[in-house]
């Protein structure tokens, strides 16, 4: 038997498998900065604007109106969503079967959840004082984010993603109990800043 026709050794087979796995991982790798940094920046900017509008004692810290703060948050979130969607779509193109179906259904769940919350908040916001209506919008949206991060962690068996959802839920719950000003401050610092730090830390680990 020629050398080229001999059966590969177990060590060679293992090396080939590891190389193929590493190549596949590089092919479908999503930069953590794409998933965390845009949302962190969006929340830091948007909720800082709300914090300056509300203040902690009912008096604004800067001449920023609620519509202006909302515009900053919505524009920043739209940009963040576009960047994150690009990263997820790019990854989803590289996979097939159940994994691709899970990714598609998960994306639809985000769209459905945000749409439903928007409908409910639009219907109820006019019945509340301005600060409470703003708190309704922010608290409801972050609830969807928290739940879907935890669901995503359960789908892909990723504790890291699950605990991110738990963190969002905890900060959101405490903020809602404390009021609009505190909710904006905690969200800007602990979620906005936290997502930026998480993205940089996960990128360094990767």
C-alpha cells in the first residue's frame, strides 16, 4: 500500500476534525461588538436624554423635551437594530435546518413582541401623566428585551445570553419601582454602559 493510500491515524483524523470545526466557527462567527455595542450606545444616549429631561426630583437637568429625548432614543435604537440585524442575518445565511428555523422564528418573535408592546403603549399612554407614559413605554420595551434574551439563551443553551436577559429584567424592574428619572438613569448606566462593557469584554475573550 502506498503512503498516500494508508488510513489516517486517529491523531490525524482528530486534527482534521478540529481544523474543520475551527473553520466553521470562524465562518459563522458574530462579533460580540455587533450584538452588544450598538444597543449599549443607543440606550446610553437615549436614556441619558430622558434622565436629563426627568431629573431625579421632578425638575429637568437640561432643556430637553420628552419628544426630543424620545427621538434620540428611537433613532439610536433603529440604527442599533439595523447593525444587529445585519450581524444575525449574516450568520443565519451560513446555517441550515433546525438552527436556521430557530433563528428565523426568534427574529419573528422580536418583531411580534415589539409591535404588540407598541400597540398597547400607544393605547394606554394617553391615559397617563407624561412621566408615567414614558415609563410605560420604556419599561414595556425593556421587558420584551429581557424575556427574549432569556428565551434565546434557552433555545441555544447559552447561559451568557440568558443572564444578560436576567440583568435587563432586574434593572428594568428596579427602575420602574423607583420612577421615571431613576429608571432612565439606571438604564443608561447599567444597561447602556453594561452592554458596551460586555461587548468589549466578550470580543476580547473571543
